[in-house]
C-alpha cells in the first residue's frame, strides 16, 4: 500500500488551533442488564491522535456508536466543538464527525470513485430539482465533487483504482477506501474502528503514515485498534477501557508501563478492577475453607 501525499486533499475547514474537538462526559450505555460502557469521559483535542484500546468486549465499539449517533447513550453527553451532538448518525457526520467501521461497510457493487462520492453527499448543496434537471449549477457541483473525490483517492493511494468495483479491491485497499469515503464528508474529527484489522505489516505501516497525514490536514483522530505497536507508535494519548470503564489514560509510555493494563490484557485481576471485590471475597472464602481443612487434617494427625 502506498500513501500518496503529494496532492493532499483539503478535507473541510481546518480546525482552529488548540481547543477541544470532542468532549464526551459520563457516557454510559446499558443493554438491558448489561452495562457495556460505564460513565466514560474522554476528550480529543485539536491536532491530536488518541487511541482507545481494551480487551475484546471492553465496550470500545459501543462507545464509538454512542459518539456517532448510532446509539443514544443511557447517560452522558457528547459534544463536538462545544455543541452537543444529535443522536442521528447523518447529523453527526454533518456536524463534522466521520467514522469507519470494524466490519467494512462499502457499497460493494459501486466503483471506488462512486463510494467516495457517496461520502460527499452531506457536503453537496444541490437539491433534488437541480439534480433532476441537471442544470449548470448541478453539473458544476458534480464536477467539484468529483475533483474532491479524486483528490482523496490520490491522498489515500487509490487513484489508479477509481473505476474498480469496490468488492474487487484487496482487503487493505477496502479499508483505505472506507477512510477516503469518511474524509469525503470533510470532518474535523475522524473515528477509526480497527483500521488495520486483517492487514499485513507493510499495510499497517502505510496506514500509520496515512493517519499521520490526516492529522496534518487538521483533522483530529480517535482510533480503536488491537495492534499495540500501531497504537503506541502513532498516538499522542491512549485511553484503556476494561469492562466498560476507563481504566487508565495517558501517554503511550505511561499506559504501556501501567501494571493494571498489563494485567487486564493478561486476564489477571488487579486491585480496583470491576468485579475484583467479588473475586476477593471468593478467594478469602476459598482460603478460609483450605485453612479449616488443613487444621482438621493436623488435628487428625495429632490424634
Ligand atoms: N446491541 C447490543 N446489544 C446487546 N449487547 C451489546 C450490543 N452491542 C454490544 N453489546 C455488548 O456490549 C459489550 C461491549 O461490546 P463492544 O463490541 O462494544 O466491545 P469492544 O471493546 O468493541 O470489543 P471488540 O474489541 O471485540 O470489538 C459486549 O459484552 C457486547 O456483547
């Protein structure tokens, strides 16, 4: 995979320097009796790449879904540039937050270019009548959109495949196309859900470079990924979710050396882990039983 940066697209207005782009406060998501995300606070600042990691089932994708209007959080608020985001995914995209999905969601039978053009629909102003009449305004808007889509295909290294059918692309290219399509909506914040899943090491490296280039375009990035090397090489800050709760947040160095994070990944309970108090009670009871049994055995031996 190659990342072409020579003709960088200019996706959307560059965010003002500094400041908070995303501000999620107390986000909780319950499904019946299951609390998938519990009171999570997370910010992403302008120009930042923030990583969200955690073991399988930790609640990462559920949290993304709460941020992007797919789920209405049971509690909590999500603000983008100081404004509460609506609970509708297309309105969230219009507000300036775009995302990719863990399971690639392309229009499989459409061309690469068409997929990116679909991503531009939130930014095109031409109405239904203009489209039906195909007047000069519509044709100009269409040409502008195509130019922008082509810039994004150059940017992601897919320009040569513009007329290929999406389903025929290699897996890594499909992931890049998802990113190009998300960028087409001119976001100020891009959420990537496992962008390197299924990629080989070269593709993963190229994706790392692509994400850096996206940041250079003035777009903040929040990324979920299981590939720790990718996360720790790329991110300015990393937050760790475990059983729906934010366990640790900090620089990659700090997170990497936190013994609670290591324990969470190895499946070893640690002090303060959700459910640890119950586990401690069970251990105490087990120890008590064992001591009683040993005492009984000693008594027997003494007799
Ligand atoms: N729509 C839903 N209805 C009921 N339970 C759900 C729903 N979505 C997610 N869950 C549950 O919420 C928990 C968190 O799932 P989620 O997919 O967010 O975790 P994750 O950290 O993204 O996991 P992975 O890394 O494996 O993708 C899991 O127990 C999951 O089964």
